């Protein structure tokens, strides 16, 4: 675990310096953060804007950091959780379930 460091940043409030400091000296970056509201968002901007802006901030910081060799960006469970009949989690999800 001494080679693994977990860093938490606010996707919308952390400036470029925060992201650059977070990836400084890293060889690999795993970006797993994405907003996940407890209730359905009123507008797409409540979910999509923070996800896109946060991901772009991480990618820009990684591009500006010579030590970073690889970046992995994971998807959010929100990509499959919405747009289906019945309550969330009531059905089994697979690769055919992804939202469009």
C-alpha cells in the first residue's frame, strides 16, 4: 500500500493546481470519480457537467505531468442505472443494459 495513494478532490471546485498536485510524481492514474446523486437530477447539467469537467481536469493534469505513463478512466454506475422500468437494482444488468 505504500505505492498506492488515494486523493480526493472536488470535481468542480478544485482548480488546475489541485489536479496537477494530485498527479505529481505518479506513473499511473486511475480516475474513478463521478457524481452520483441520490435522487434523479433535474437537469443533465447536474450530472453530466461535473463528470465531464472533472474528467477533463484530470486528463489535462496528466497530460502536463511527464511521469504519468497511463490513465484509466472508469465509468459510473449511472451509465446503466437510469432509463429502465422498475426500481433501480430490480433487474440484472449486463453489457446490453448501458444507457444511450
